[in-house]
C-alpha cells in the first residue's frame, strides 16, 4: 500500500510540472519532434508551454532545423507559437536560407509570408537567394525576388 501511494504521489508530482520542466530544461523533446517531422507532437509540446525558440545542443534554433527538414506543419506550428522567423544558428543560417538551399518551396513561401528577411546572409555571405540560385531552385528564386530579395554584385558576377 505504501509503494502504491508513493507511486501515485510521484505521478501527481510529474503531472504538475510545467511543460518546460517536463520537456527538460533544454527542450530535447521539442527538438527531437521537430527533427523527426512529428508536427502534431511539436504542436502539443508548444501548447503545453515549450519554448518555440528552443535550440538544440549545438545552438541551432528548432525553426532552422525544421527549415532544413522542410516540414511545413512543424514550421507553421513554431511560428504560431512565437518562434523568431529570422533566428539563426552559429553559421548565420536561418530557416529561410536552409529551406531555400534545399528546395522546400512551400516552407519558403510560409517563411516569407510571415516576415522572414529575404536578404539575410549567413556567415559565408550567402543569402537565401544565392543558395537557391546555386542549387537551381527557380521557383524559390522567383518567390525570393518577389519578396524583395536582391542579388549581391559578387554573386551576380560569378553567375
């Protein structure tokens, strides 16, 4: 009986923890769900209070991870929960730069519609437009230009 009562108290204590504590102070569950494309889990964790601007152990914002993966639902959930659309990792890569480089056109459209900086450059000096152009993603190039992205002179001279 004592063991049963102790278990009940433990379950009640865990259930009462704030979402950030339940997710771990580092947001590992949110990162794992976002990387795996589990958009419903991401949405649920965010609804429980997980920080939409969480970073992984390497310092990469979860929205940038979602941009690399091209998971539209995950990006949408993060943005709805207040993720910084222009957050960057240690290399200066934003979700827009990542999605543009990898050809995730729907994610690019969403990021642009929610205010992503079309002219932001990474630490190598490359913008989303430069990355999309290098990879031949013409639909994305057109969307970026329509959003005000401009080619820098050095990129235009090399092409």
